[in-house]
């Protein structure tokens, strides 16, 4: 009886407390749950952060916290700088969430890298669904000081350097097909090189979309002797010569922007198309080259094999392959295994030796391939070598070139993957290996216990690298081989891998039926200032075998106020085979070129940050 007496009043009290009267309902209707954005420590419109004095070409970092002090969900649509010229400031939103629940926060980072002895200032702008602080702005300042350590940008395609104003020819491509070329950006000096943007600008008579870019996530930085790659895809829409300019915005003090041309020809009729490779590298017509390295006078190099490909749509007929100009008598060519008529997709080979005479020094010759490719006849490239009176070693890792990357791919959690690497001495005397260094032993394991430290000319030795994943994140490590090679010491390369449980998500983005890979570019039609384009819908799909979790969808980089986006914030987990929609609009506030980036961050182990550049032109009526 006592227990019953106690329970009855408690139920009565609970029921009375949960009742809602008319005044409560009026309050909730009049005061809906709204978000309230704040950048911690930097007030709306009046906030100010000073990086102070920063050494020239050195980078300082500051992380900012966005907090939602309101009662509703905060949706962040984009973060950028108001100014087009960012004066050495770059923005990193790789950790920024686009949905911030009440009481929660997210972060973004700003890097400052001065290039002159002046003060720099920019305004940060954040677009959100805040009703009274949209956009949220505050100011950043910094001053350059000290003596600069300069970077030096270089671009190459295969082994051929591309100068500013140079031209890369894609040759003849049939309408409905595509051809791609991979370009490498290198930093030749000791200062850190920042790559701020890579753009494609169509030339006269060339339609938008006939040349497309696939780039890594940008902005990015490149240390001395390191490199990154980007791809240009040529997809002609009609017949004729097509051209475009590739412009690379960077902070090299005397080569910014670094611009060069690309061209190709669209064709209906089947035509042959010659291409030349040595190993995995293309050797472009006219500008390509191959270096034999050091060879002792009055001796011979090992034969080097070159591959002729017919990448066209008709038979390729080769008339002759010959050596001309320069020191052509100090090289020899062997075409005994060469097929002189190639069907579509067929390859053939020839070999060349370097046979320097008794005179030391730099030697060269031109290789001329006479053929019936309509726009690459003859196909020419340069061969080079250094004749030496004394013997020298020459290191070569057969699986990966100097300053490039070897990809292990996915490795199942709980297992390991070991890859052997072969060091060859292609020089003329013994190669002495001082050490092999794994700069990131916490990520990969190096086993050089069986590696010979003395490798005679023409011989090889091996070492192993093992990856044992502890999670599903991507990992990289730098391997350095120290030796007495005179021009590749240390011989450096990267290894990359990631762990998987056997099932993993795979993000892909398309617009209609057209795929837009990470780093590609979408063009809006020209729109009058203050008008709005028709909506463009992108589909984010999961082609993998595990749930794809979209962590943020943002507009980043510049001109974010000229673009809009919308999506369903409550459905950002995509099951295998599923998809979600992201709608974008272009509404220019000024005339001229306007650009931003649609950035999607997810748990895809290979493409955790996926970006598509959005481009449009604002015009006057």
C-alpha cells in the first residue's frame, strides 16, 4: 500500500509538467529554432587577425573555429576570400563540415606565404543560412620579412620540358573518342612552390568541354625536387583544329602564371596516329628527348627499346627510321624487329645504342620516323648522352622513376603487402650504395637486409617495402637511396597505399550522363549580371561496396557569392549503388570570368576530397 501511495503523485506531477498552453505554442511559432554563426575570437564584420611578420616564401598557419550558438542547424554553403588577388593567403577547408548542429563547431585553416616585403590583407567571407550574419566577414593581415628562398616551377609532359608559351599536340582524335596526356609540375629550387589554380581557356573555334582538366586538390604545395601531376583530356566535338591555353597560377616569382598551349584535331575519317614511348613515358613529337646517361668513351651502352604505337583509326605505314644531325655516328639504330605497317592499336619496337668515340662530352642526335600520320610526319625526337673518359655509376630503380610515386593500392586490414624493388646499375663502373632510408617508418616497413651495397655495372640488387594497414586511411612514405651516382643522389620516390576491410565506398560525380572526375571543370552558359542560370543538377553516386558518407558539401576558393548550391542535409549517407543530388546555379554579380569549386568531402579512401571547378562568364545586357 505504501508503494502505491508514492507512485500516484509522481505520475501526476510528470503529466502536469509536459502540458503545453497557448502561450507556449505562440512562443514556439514566433521564435523558431534558428542557427547563430560565430567565428570564435573574430567578431562579425569587425574581426581581425594578424599573422605578423612571416619570412618570405615560408608558410604560417592559423586554424579558425566556426561555432553554432543557435538552436537550429547551421548550414555552411561556402568559405572564400572577397578579393581575387589573395596576396599569399590560401584557404584549407578539408576539415570543414557543411552542417553544424546547435552547440557544435567546425574548423577551417588559412595559410599565409608572403612573396614580397609588404603587408598583405584579405577579407574572409562565409555564406550560411544565418538570418542576420550572412555573409559573415572578418579581416586577415600579414607582412613579409627576411630574405626569400625561391621556388622554381617547371612543367613537363613525359620527359620533355614544356616552356612558357610551348605547345603540346594531341594529334588526330576521332569525334566521339578522347585522348589524354599527363603533365608533371616540378619544383626545381629550395623554396616551397604553391600551386594555386590550374585552368583551361578554350581558343577560338574551340567549344567549351573539348579540352578538360583532371587535377589534384588545389591549392597544394610542392617541396624541392618533388612533383604533382594533372591530366588534360581532348574530346573533339566536330572536325578541325582545336586549341586551348593551360594556365597554372603559382607563386614562382618570375613564371606566374605558367601558361602553355594544347591543340588537337577532330576528325570523322579514320586516320593513323603515331605515338612513341620509352618505358611508361611518352616522347612527344618534336619536343621529346631521351638521355642515355653516362657511357665511357669507346664503349657501348645497353640497347634501349622504343615503342611505336598506332593510336589512330587506320593503318599506320612507317617508311623509315633513321638518325640525323648532331653526333649521329655515335649512336646506332636496330630496326630488325620493327613492323613497318601497324593496324589500329598495334605496337612495334626498335632499339638504339649510344657508342661514344674517344672524345668526352655531351653528344646528341635526331631520330626521324617517316610515316603517313597526317600531322606528325616525320615524327622526330632527340637522343642524348654524356661520353666520359672515366667510368661512372648510374642508379636506376626499375619499378619507379626518380621523384615519382609507386602505388600499392588497397591492402586488406589484418594482412600485409610486400613489393620488391630492383636497383640496377646502368653506368660504367661499380655503384656504391651508402644507405636506403625510409623517411616514414611508422607507415611502411623497409627491408634492405639482403641488399648488396656494391653493384657492378650491369648488375642488380633488391630491397622490399611492406605495408601493413592499421586503418582505412591513405598513407604515403618517402624512400631515399644514397649512393655515388653523380646526378641522382639521393634517388627519391614515394610509396602510397591504403587499408580496406574488403568493402569500401567509391565516389563518382556526374551531370546527366557525363562523368566529372575529381579535378574536372564544368562550364555554365554566359549569364547576364544579377540574373540566374537554370539549375544544374550533379549526381553524387556510390559505385563501391560500402556506405559512402558525405561529410561536407561546400563552395570554396573564389567568387562563391556568384554561385549557389542546395542539397538534402538529412540524406548524406549513400548506400552502394545509391545516389544523392546536388543542385547548383550561376548568378554573376560582375561581368567577366567567375569561378569557384564544388568541394565534396567523404570517406572514400582514394578521393576523400573531390572537387569540380565551376566556371561561368557574367555579361551585360
